């Protein structure tokens, strides 16, 4: 099963990246410890692992990155 939307954004309050996985009306939020200045490829890899850990398939090109 694929999530409808996946985005990653910097959470300044927690100083961590926040990964949002939207599946229907459900929104799963996970944080990751990748450095703030990480490149897009590193972020996409972290997102892919997190999404797969949640039991979903992901097309990494569809990930929205908000800096």
C-alpha cells in the first residue's frame, strides 16, 4: 500500500526533521535525527526507511521536502 502524501520538514522546536505520512484521513508523524543541513538524497533515504518501517511502499521521487 502506498501513502497518498509524504513530506519532510524541519521542526525548529524539536531541532529534528519531521516526516509526515498521509494515508486517507490518518497522518503518521515521525522524527529523524538527520542533520539540518543534510542533502535531499540523505533526507529521501531516511524518509524511505521510515515509511517502509510503517509498512508502506514509497516512490522516493514523490517526497516533498520543505526546508
